């Protein structure tokens, strides 16, 4: 399959173009607070150990080191970041493998009725592929979470070899999100003094060349920001995060999601969800567990993030009480799903099917607490 065919196959509904934000400036006037979610309380655990609101059901679609049902493909260890892509009348879910030196990414192709059609490898023998992001042209950016790591552009449809994209910078990559309006890729860095970057391709849709920039701002948690070019994206001998004076530092960059003029990203070191307003070039706090008023913070261990068509943000926990917690456009924080019996794991890779009816995610270490025990789930129900 050539690149032109890939573009035609995905143009009708790639994950990067999914979801429109309903958030307003008023909603960002103060960080989100606990409240009653749109789907009500969580029920008792189902047969797979998932607590879900009424009307939602779960199934397991893959387990590490086990053959994916209906295929001959063995699912990878330590499933991490993921995304969904339209594929004919069905869709594809891709998932990274956060394993040292033998990581990479795999894909599961689903038929229109949700049955599994095939599963296969799209990236092999790379290093701690943690999160990443989907592009509007239907590729998956798989990011290496190691010092001076690379971003690899992969092809969920199969048939094309993955391509290393050094122009996006060499650093401790975490996640990526495409902004088709400004034609940039936003990038997070998993360091205690990491930065927030954007990459401006010379030609939109071609990541072989372009300019890497870093966000520059003061020490405040909200306000106007600017961007400055990173002199040496290779990060050697000086790390990219140390090259620009005034670059704003973030405590452990994690998930990243773009929708309707805003790039949302998370930082695990301080349990925050940030909103970069690309239209007005400013940042604000959408959530901060230390600013929850009264009671226990409903979201801790802040990690991967995705969005739904309603504008709800879905934030996965690394630790915490093993929940995916949603933040609504009117700034209400509430749990959506809780995994029981998996306290030594983390939730990774949340992503919606192109029609918004199914949510995919993984428990990286499952009930065993080992990278060989990963479990990938699907949740169906009346998503708004």
C-alpha cells in the first residue's frame, strides 16, 4: 500500500481530526472541580473487574503474550499509548509497547460490526515506546521515552515501513498531537524539568524537515506564551530542554490531545492538566489536584489523555485508584471507569473508535503487575 492509498483510506475519519471542543474561556477561569459526571455513579465490578456506569459494557480484545482472538498474532508486552483510525467500513486500534530495545507498536483491525479482522506489527525493535499521537493524514507517531529518543512515523494500515523522524527532536519523548489549523505537531517531554514543544513541518504532511520550537513563558501557571526555535534538535551535547533561556519547565510531561484550537497536555509530577490556547497563545490550568476544594481529589497519577465528540476529556491514571476520569467542558471532574485488582499497573492508551461509540485502553501490567500481563480493553455504551 503506497502513501497515497493510506491518505485516501484515512481521510474520512482519522483519530487526529476527531472531537470538537465545547470548552469556553469561562470554563478555564478556574481549575475543574469534583462533581456528578454525565453518566452517573460507577456500578459494581463486571466479570473483567471493571466498574462502569449503567449502560456500559466491557470486553478484552488482547492480552500480552497471547494470540489476539481470530488471528495468529501475539500481542505485545506493556501496551501503552494508542489511537484509533478509520479503515474502510471498520477501524484500527494501534498500541505502543513500552519495552526497552524490543518495543515498537502493534495494530488490531476491526470489522464494521466490531469483530476482529486481523492484528499485526507496525513498528519493531525500538526503545520504550510510551505514548505518541495520530496525524490527520492517518499515521501514528510512536515516541521513545528515553534520553535523546526518537519519534517514528508508522502506518496503521500496514504495507509501509515505519520511518524515523529526527527533525521532531531527540529528547525523552512522551506524546504528540497534531494541530491541522496551524499545521504543527505539539510534543511533551517526560522529565521533571521538561518542556513543551511544537514542530512546524516545512511541508504539512511531510515530517522529514521543519523547525522545532519550545514554549517560552514566565513561572505563572497561566498567561500569555511565545515560541522560540530550538537551535539543535539533535540534543547533543546539550539537551533540547536546556538550549533556550526562558523555556517554561513542566514536571513530567505525559499525554497530549488537540481539539478545536486547544492542545491539552498533562504533567504527572504535579497532577495537572494544562490547556494551551493556540488561538490566543496562552496557557491555563484545566485541573490541579492540589486545588480541589473540599474532599479528595478524584484524579491523581495523571497520565494519558484523549477527547470525545462531546468535548469531554478522558484522563487515564498511572496509579491513583486505577481510573479513567473525565473532565467535562463545564469543568466537572468525575470517574468514568475503575479497574479493580490491578493496583500494580497503570491505565494507558485511551482512544475512541471513529464513530465515538467505543473506547479502547490498556492496563499496562494487568493483574500480574508484570509487563507480560498487559490487557487491552474495549468499552461500549451511550457515550454522549
